C-alpha cells in the first residue's frame, strides 16, 4: 500500500480520543465550577440522610465519566486535516461542522506538546498560532512526528524570517548589522536542577500552597486515612512538650515555629515539584529570527515564535526574584493574552514564549534580538533609572479608590453589627480607621513602581506593588492610542495614555496632558508611516 501524499486528507492517531475527551472534561468542569458546584455541595446532606440516593448518584457519575470518551470518539471520527503547499485545512465538528483554512503566511508560531502517551507511541500534538485570533485556531492532536516536521518545513519555507522586511526597514545592510552579543543558532539559556529550586521559591503559588497545607493540617481529624501519621506526630509533639515542660511558653513558641517551618517545607516541596514538572530541562534557542523553547518532565512542550510577530515584551521581578537578581520574561505574539489572564481563561489562547528565570544581561540581549534595530534605548529591566515617574497626584487617586472599597466593606460590617447580627462595632470602627494609612501606603508604593520611558521607536511602561514589571512594545505595532481624563486629571492638567496592541492594553496614567496628546499623535504617525508588517 502506498503511503499518503502530503496533500491527502489525514486522520489523527486513535490516541487523539484522549485529547478530545480531555477537552470535553475541561469544558464540563468549568461549567460545574461556575454554576453547578454549590448545588452539588448542597446535595451532600441529602445523600447522607437517604442512602438510596447514593446508588443513583453513582450511576450518574459513572455515566458522566463515560460520556466524555464517547464524545471524544465521535469527535475523532469527524476530525480530518490536509497539509497543502501553502495552507492547512481542517474539518471538524459533529453537529456543527467547521472548516478551517489557515494560510501559512498567517502562522506566527508552531507549538509542539508531547504527553506521556504521545511520547510512548512517537506522537506529538501541534498547535498553530495565527495573527488576529484570540484562540489558538489550528490544533492537530496526536499526529506522527514526520507529519509534524513536514508541516513545520512547509510553514518555514513560506514564511522564512531571513530577508523579512522587518529586519531592517528595507535596508539590505540592516539584516546583518547590529548583531546581538548572542549569535543566531546558539542555545541562549539552559536551566538546571538548582534553577528549579529557585523557581519553587519564587513561585506566586508558594504562599497559597502553604496556606492550603496549613488548613488541611487543621481540618484533618481522627478517623481520617492519615490516622497513623497523625498519631505519630501527636506522640512526637507530646513527648517534645513533656521534654520542654520546664521551659513553658518558650517550648510552645518553639513548637509553633517548628510547625510553621514544616508547613513551609511541604509547600516548598510541592512548588519545586511543580517547577520540575513544568520547566524541567528548559532550553531557549535562537535561530534565524525564531525563538524556540523546550521544557517539561512528563508533558514536553515546545514553543516557537518568530521575532517579527512579537507584539509585547514583558519582564517582571517579584520580591524573591529581586533577592536572587533574576527576572521572568514573556514574549507575547498577536492574539495572546497575559499569562495570568490566559491561565484563567476558558478560551484556548495561544502559547506564550516564557523564560521563567534569566539574568539581566540575557534580558537585554533578548530585547535586542526581538526588537532588532528598533528601540535600542528602551530599558526592559524594572530597576532601570531611565524610567520617569508619573504625577504624584496618582497617589491621591489610588487612595480615593482604595478608600471607597474599604468604606463599602467596613460600612457593610457596621450595618450588620448595628442590626444585631454580631457584636463588635467599636472593633470594626478601629480597624476601619487603621486601614486608612495602610491604603495610603499602598497607593504610595504603587506610585513608586509606576513609570514610563520612550524613544523614537518604542515605549515601555513599568508598574507593580511589591514586585514590578515592565511592558515594552514598538510603536508601529500599536492598533489604537487614546487619551482619557478623569475629573481630577482635568483639574490638574493630567491625562492617561491608553495603547491597544494585538495582545492587550497598556496604560500610562497621570502624565501631563500635552505630553500624552503629543505622544498619542506621534504613535499614530509611526503606525501610518511604517512600511513594516505588525505581525
């Protein structure tokens, strides 16, 4: 039997049924969390009082577990694709038929994921990110590696970055000039086991995980499955308490400190494990204008983004990363969402090129590579002295905003206390008064982190509270620029500049109105006069 030609219609591997079933489970889980979780919790007392309902619920649960696999099988049967010379064609859908026609010239990144099942059978899942779309449009689950490589070669042949007009504004010498300190084709960064520990320490989920571990430790009661472990811990605590009985309060403080250290240790172990699973063997490379990252222990991910398609460069630094003198970098293409929004979104947003841990020098080198000859003086490091602070009136606006929120919260508590629902009106008023200077300090801290800087080609905006982050972009890639004024800003001659990119909105608040208008007009001029493509 002859092997199919590149232009024939193909089907994904039968293991793609797991992919479609997983997508169905995610959709159902999100719907349950949003609307059905509370009713399900309310049925628990009914099941406890009427054991007969338990059997019915078990049957319903069994059917709910089998339904996604049945739906996944039907979706796999109705899914087929074709790799043409200049485009990718996808037909999918059961009741609602969908035909996707994705020209290669619209593709801005080809991302590859390999789950443990895919790796076992030599398969990959390919996602094509296209410009101008919020969702990741083209996804080929569980296809053979040679098919994925053929698709990558077809896209690269049509959308070759070498000689792209974005390399130098039509100047043939610009493509070879201004080489970064990092040569094309080199591996820019590799992260080792020590970096995984640093990522675990710097994880934003560390405090949340520690709190969750503490709550679970407090909620576990005798009769649970962890009875032997809890009894051993209780025996150890009792023996330690009897050994230090003479110390009194000092022994209690020591035991409390040991418990807190144990909770922090468990939380650190969990976050470091999560870092190993997600970023194990992270490698960042640059080749011919393309940035390629590979990472993952169980599920391997490969993200490829072309430099001309990067719309925004974000460099952030939290408290722990600041202590380590390290940064986190995101390169957002068109249609991508910020990492925080993307992870919480119900949409299948395009993958973002993420460098979870890097130094200052590499961050500057990446800015030079991604922006090429443009915007050579724009800083991307939050600690740069070139950022200009916004007006101090921003503190007053933030304090007023925080004060209104606090007034709504504490005012409601006072009304409830006065209605006799609970006592402690004087305590509520005390904490209300104590929160005012805290809100003022928070507003002052936000103002200290807020800043902006621009040159003839690009603009960077800095913001943050405890940590700080910089969002940098090229002016020619802006889709719209507006100037807005609040009543306080009109009184003080200030304004807020809002810039809309294909990957989100960036605001520079409380700057001089004349400067904001002039900067808006200049940005629009750069957009209209540029001969380069924005994606």
